[in-house]
C-alpha cells in the first residue's frame, strides 16, 4: 500500500495599494486552484511526485505566470509576498498624443470632486507597467525581478522560477 502525501504552496499576493483578495491561483501540474483571502494570503495543496509545475496568479486586470517550480522532494514551499505592478498611468496630455490604437488600450481614471462630481484626471495605459520589475519578498529579503516577459495582448507577466526563488 502506498501513501500519497501532499505538498503545500503558500504565500501572499499584493499590488501597490495593498493585499489582493480573490486572486485566482492555479497550478499546471494537476489544475488545482484556490483564491487568496481578504489579506491576499493563499494556501494550495498539491500531490507529491511531480517534478515541475507552473503557477498562475490571475487578477481582474493582469496575471503572473511563474514557470518551472521544482517540486521534487517538496513538502512545503512558501513563495513569500509577491507585489504585482499596476499599469502605467498617463496624463490627459500624454493620452492626446497617443495614436488611435494606443488609445484603445487606455482606461480613464475618474476622481470625485465634491462640487463638480466625477472628473477625468488621467488614464491607465495597459500596454505598459508602472514599474519595470516585480517585487518579491521572503522574510527580510526583497528582490526586484526585472527579467520577465510582459505579454501586452494577454496582460500576463511571465517569470522563470530560477529568477525568483528567494524563498527556497
């Protein structure tokens, strides 16, 4: 009789504002998934025995794919705290200088003004990120990962595990 043990992957997911609740976290090895809680914390059990997996964090606006996580002899892996960059914001003046195709990748950002109601302040430009790096924290160690691919069409950041494994 063979006992199947399970490994566990845990961590936290944030953006520039704070914890990200309800982020969908999905593993490629067995399609298991979970969601982060109100504090951006998640925990996902995976069966032992696999060699490598990919993990994807899917928010409403952008996703992060971490490729080639080594699962061999893994019982627990804390991925630490991942801070997802937001899209770049641009001024109304910058927006007016864009071509029509670029303008289609912008979303207006309105602010409330007490006497005049909502007013257009700036745009969110989905073809570019606010930061050219993803911040990864594990304990007191922090790493700025700039070696990643950003797929503008699918709104996905892809990072190879060997670039980010500060929590191993």
